[in-house]
């Protein structure tokens, strides 16, 4: 099994984080509310969703896919 390309995993995770942030902002601009509707709740929920998605992407790209590609 080759070593994990940590730079690639980091870049993919950042891209995923930004994708979720942009989607979250777009839905917020459309009037969808999360949490109790206060600004701090909206920011907290958005940050948690984005961080969770980036974490999932990091695990997928850094652990699961390299194991599946192992020779």
C-alpha cells in the first residue's frame, strides 16, 4: 500500500468544507432557518455542518479509498 498523500487529503477536505459553506449560505439566503433562528445559532449550525462534511471527506480520502486501492 502506498503512503497517504496528506496534501491531497487536506485540499479535498478544504474543498468539501467550502462546498458545504456555499450551499449553506445559499439556503440561508433563500430563507431557510436552522436552529432557533438567531444569528449565532445559524453560524454555529453552518460551521458544524461544514466541519462534519470536511471530516467525512478526510476519512474517505485519507483512510477508506487508500485501503480500497491497496494492491
